[in-house]
C-alpha cells in the first residue's frame, strides 16, 4: 500500500501567509489628501476678513487708496484627534513562534490597519471635525432621494468650481450614478491614479470609500451623500493634519510605546495616531445629501 496524501502532509512543511483582515480598504482619502505637519498638536486657520482696496482704469493724478488686508481676530483652532489601542502579546510567543512571521510585528501591523480604518472614518464622520459635519451650509445640496444624476453632479461642481480635486462617495452610490449615466447613453471616462482606474465626471475622479454612511430615509429608501473636495494648502482647500516629529516617513504621526510587562509575562504596547483635517476655505467642500442608492 502506497503512502497516502494526508499522511504525507504530516511530515511536509506548509507555506504560511501573513494574517489577513478582510475589512481592510484602500483608504484613498488618506492617500489623496496632502498632509501638513503640526506643532504642539494645534493648527490655526488664519483668514483675511478685509481684502485690500484697489482701483483701476483711473486717470493720472488720481489718489491711490491706502489699504491693508485685515485678519480674523479670533481664528479657528483645530486640536489633533487621538486614536489608540493596546496590543497584548505573551513574551514567550515571539521567543518560540517567530518563524516564518514576526509575531509582534504582525500584531502591530493589524492594529495599525485598524487605526487607519478608524482614521479615515473620522475624517468623514467625526461630529467635531469630519467633512460631513464641518461643510458650510451654503455648500450643501439636498437630493430628491432618487439615484444621483449628471445634473446633480454638475450642481456639485458648480459649488466647488475652483480647481475641484475629487468626488468622494460610497461604492454603491458610484454604481447608482453609473446606472443613471448608462440609462442616458453616457459613458464615464476613467483616469489612472496609483495604478488604479477611477471613473470620472467632467474629468474629476470619483473616489470610492465605504466610510461615507448609508442611511434609511422615507419609504425605507437607502440614502447616501457625495462629497466634492478641493485639496491643498496653496489652493485654500482641504488638508490633513498630523503631529510633527512623531513616527516615520511611512507612518507619520504614529507612535508605538512599550507599556511594560506584567507578572503574567504579558507585554503591552500602546499604539497611537494623532491627526485631524482642516477645511481652509468654506468653498473647498461641497456635499450632495440624500441620493438614492
């Protein structure tokens, strides 16, 4: 009788992949936002409240006005938010079972992935600084509860018309918009970013994220929102904020600290991220609410 497969596998050495967490997303918002380093955990948005006075097409000898740009006396200050978790690992685990994968590194990697997921969620939904919260009232449009149409998207572009950067929407909202375009015989062009194709409208990328919420409206309709952002400090747009001098180039503003080892030989590591988001000018964010998905 020949050696069978199941018995042979007992003696064989299997190849083991790194641990996978299915809920990890691309987090395009974190990648597409320009990030500014912040000192002392606070960022101040200074605005000009009185523009300089100028004249034009004046005749020779006309007195040129004395002028200056006045600044807001009590500017808005944004304090960086904190996301933390504690990773616990028994000291014998990395001593005995550290091949082929570094057990501590994999535990920390998955903790950091969880923090990044929460980070993107807060950038959109935080009740204190999230984009859906801080968008100016005049920059909000109310949908009809029906799927988003090309007209809806054009109305959003008309609000954020100064160098719009990208739309931000839930994948199902993007799919609903695609169906509306198909029904009208319109085809969406694509653009490649980070080696990935994105649908566009009027040349503006439509970026998917599952962090834009889906709610249930009247008649049990599923509703969502679509955002349009202008980004960058030079454009007076939206910028991400992180603490200067903490973390590395790959993980800015992340900190991992050993908290100690208890009497049960369990090591505890505190993993922290400091961040926030700033809308430098009110017209940098437009939101279309109440689109059917």
